[in-house]
């Protein structure tokens, strides 16, 4: 039996962080859109320091999300930001752009670094390569299947993180796709009109009327999200047996009440497994609790866990 | 040309570099390689049988690569191989042997996205140059510096980089910068799109992209209150909430007559801005399109070759020639723009309207021989043509003339009413001297 994995949850505010802590989350991913991608809400550096205090007092960890593709312009601010994160005492920093790695080495060498290149973290050798550059964890691509994830665990020289629940990003552009479309239509966009997360915008592809793909804009451009929510709960024991170090529940674009229930359920499943792995059995009531609050228009699916992709 | 309009804004950076940039062209197969090189490419990039991102292209066997390298060498041109997938576990075995093979057939450089392929190449074949692929979406100088320290002499920047940013990068890091200057574009950050995986189970980052970004979508606003997020069972007992299940509060953000939403981008075309690109220090001008035709490759390479040469020969008296714009248009697949070089693309930079038919011209024949005494050329048929049709001949360095097809004969001297058979050798009189590799095109 391996060690108990961490249950990681992105939080959008201190209120959410407190609530998710109460539900049994072990670690939090927080930050602000300027530096991190697709966060459920923004934390100022002062709030990050506060979050660290709250979490550490209860034995939980806080990771800062700094996984944007960085522009030249942002490089300078990034130096100060990394110093602030180090001073706040965060337990790690998630990065995708090598610039963050370079800057961390210069100004905050004590920070642990988690490599998250989203769709492109797809094999153990590349993960180990980033390990040799200073990363202590790889966030695996959500497009990997269960076989790929489990077979790479023994080869990994660094920790692994796998998303077990929630939606995923499937397209990211620097362009303002929603605003551009509205401008093309000649639609007048009100001064305070939002095309951000809170607006609830979604796309339907002509031949897939049942699938709704959330879309929103922020300072990093346009993000399109999956039409289904990953839910590996039923087969969680397979990941637990494979020794994955961190399991992430994605909370973005979900009400807090939904996330609380999901976190509690996964907490219970993980604890049940580690109480006695041999006797562990999946409890239908767990997933039923999630179904009760699941948006009926979003399928709970195994994502790519059991898919074979072609190319 | 549509590259103009709002984007016309002279880049004002100072000129500090006068080395001639490389013109880098795509070559989907051996024949395209030969045309690209003959029409003036300094280097071509191709795909091998493995690890490339165009699984739909012909791609080169090692033997074909060897032949391509030999051919290019005669022109002083180089051959690069795109090994730009993001590898999965199962792809790892075999990389070393493949890279050794590439080196052994004389490939000058590989274009790589996945660091494990970079690392393997540096270790196994250190003499093989490694260029960082645009798939890494590198858009800042610090990241460029990182890759330089990893031993890479060249970085292909993310297409989101502006001219000003390129200049900053060049000022901070002594490294070759390659930039796409012409062709189709991902509208996403390259590598950051798995629409294809979600819609069709085809892995975009291993060459399976099915271009879902160019499909048609409808945009809606979800106006259901949060309480509507209840289970179907609950909804059955509650008629008020039931309506939300049926999508009643999901508002279409389009009218019947509106074009659909799309992410599809216009194509990139920088022919009107060659001086700006040279002045900021772009070292390699890359044309997209390993899947494109010979006609496309030859036409586009030909034009950029002339523009680059003209500017480098006399920067102060450089003039953009109208004929270059006309030529480029003949190989255009879509409306064009200037990408991110001057500004972030806006609503005029997508293709919302139904796409018009591609390229107005067909490649009709290839000149094989020319007899100066008689003015008769032997043309290899590449598409149907017949006497009376208006045609154009063009060759490297911008040679160009129009004529009407006169009498045509097969090689035995039998007069033909039309050239119908693919690759048939057809004789015809041409109005001006032509030579091997010159191309004949006709309007569709």
C-alpha cells in the first residue's frame, strides 16, 4: 500500500478555502489571473499569505498558481510576485512557462515547483526532465488514459498530480473570441457587460446539440471548457493503488455548495480506502450524492481515462 | 490584399541587423521539396514517418530524406525535420534510433516541442541542431534564454508574439529567432487545444488535429438560476424547476441571420511587411503548409524570395511590388491578415462567413524541356488544359508571362484537343523562353 495522496482543490476566495478545508481538502491551489490560468477566483498576495496561515494552522498546504504563458512585459512583475509568494510561505508554485523556473531560481530558490503544461504533460520522461530542472511534481495531462497514468508512476522521479473530478480546459487562445464574435454580429457590448466566468456563456457545435461547452474570457484571452465533468470516483481505488501523489478536484465554474459535496465524497472514499485497502468497496451512495447536485446538462464521465485516441 | 486596413502601421524600431534572413519552406513530399528549393527556399522542413505533427501528409522515408538532402545541397539549402509531437509513454522507445537515422542522412536540424526529444537529441546526436517548435508557445525572452541554455541555437516563437516583443527578445538573447510569416494559423496557443481529442478522439498534439476550430458553433448564455441545478429525479416532482431542464432559460446570443460562432482564423500573410520583419531581427521566415500543393509552395516561396532579396539589396529604395501581391493571391486559400505582429487579432481576423472556394488557380503543367530553336516546350500535364485557354507561365526569380494555349501535341506528334492524362508529356509553342521547373497555371 502506498502513501495517502493529497486531496487538492483550487479555491477562489478565503471563504471558499475555509469551507473546502472543512470538507477535508489537504491542499489548495490559489492565485490570480494575471499569473495563473483558469482560477476560480483571485487572491491578492496579502490574501495568499492569509490563506497560508489558515491552511498551515490545520496542516494543509497552499500552492500558488503561476502557470500562465508569460509575456515580456510580465517578466518584471513576476520577479516581485515570486518573492511575495516565497515570503507568504506557500508550499509550492505551479508553472508551465520556463521563464517562471528561471526567475524562481534567481529570486526564490527555496520554492518547490510543480510543472503543469496542461495538455502537453504527457509522458514520464519529460516529467523527469523537468524534475532535473528543479520541478518536484508533474501535473499530468487530462488527456492521458488510466493505463498511461498507472504505468508511468514507477518511472517518475517526481510527484504526480492527477485531476479526478470536474471540467477541463480544451482550448486556450490569446484572442477575444466572444467579444470578436459579438462585434462581428454588430451586437452592442455594454460597458459593464461581462464575457467572463460569471456570465455563463457556452457553445454548442452544430452536430452535437446535447453537449454544452462553457466559454469565457479573461485577461489571458479566451478559454473553452469541456462539456462533461470528469468523475473517476467509481475507479478511484485504481489511482490510489497506483501511488498518485496528489488528486485534484477542479472547482472552476461550479457553485461552492457543489464543490463542498464533491470534496466530502472524495475525502470519504480516500479515507475508506486507506483504512483498509483490501476491504475497500466503492459505495454507490457516494456518487449518488454528487448526482444530486450535478448539473443535469453536464455528463459525469471518465474523461479520457478509458479512451484510446488515434492520430 | 486584405492584410492592409487597420493594421497598416509602420514598425518604427531601428534597423540593427543586416544579415540576410533564411526563407524556410514546407515540403510535404520529395517533389515539393525540390520545388521549394528550386524556387528559392534557403531551407525546407519536412516530416518523417514518426514523431511529426502532420500524420495526414505523405511524409518522408529515410531514403527520400537522403535524396532530398542531396538535392538541396546542390542549391546550398538545408533540410529540417519536424519531430514536434508531445510524446506519450509509448512513443519514447525508438526516439534515439530515429534521431541517429536523421543525422546519418544529413538532416541539418530537427524542430522539437517535447523536451524529452530535445534532451535525447543533445545526448545522442549532439551535432544535430535542435530548434524549438512553435508548439511550445514561447513568447518571452526569459523562456527563450532557458532554451538557449539548453543548447538550442534557434527558437520558433509562439504566433502570439508581436514585432516589438520579438525585438525585445533579440535584444536580450543572442539566439536565432524563427517566425511564421505565411499560411494557416492555430487560433489557440499552439499545443493548447484538444478540441480534436474531445470531438473525435483524435490527438491533436500527436498529429491527429481535425480542425474543429473551423467548425460552426452557436453561442448561448446560461440564464438558469443556480437552484435549477437539481437532479432529474427532483425535477420530475417540481414543475417550476422542470423548465430549466428543457433549456428554457438558455438564451441564444445570435439571430437567425447571423453567421455562426467560430474560432477559425484568417491566414497569415506578411508579404507587405518584409522590412519590419527583417529590421526587428527575425532570422528565419517560415512558411506554413506541409499539406499544401506544389503550386502553393512554389508561388509563395518565389514571392518572398524576391521581396527579401530586394530589401536586402537596397533597403532604402525598397518598394513593395504589386505583382508580388497578385502572385500571392493566386495561391491564397483564405482571406489573410498579419496575425499578432502588430496587434492582437480582432473581429476582422476570423472567418465567420462561409468559406469561399480555395485558390482561384490550378497548377496545369510543369515545363520539362524547352527547344530554343523552335520555341516548343514539353509540358508534363498536371491538370486538364486545352487550346484556347488563357494560361500563365512562371518560374524562379519572378519570371512570368501570360499566353493562350495554341495547338498541342503528344510526344508522337499527334495533335490533341485537350491534355487529359495526368503526367502526359505535351508539346506546345510558348511565347517566351521557359526552362525545366517552370510552372504553368490556369484560372479555375
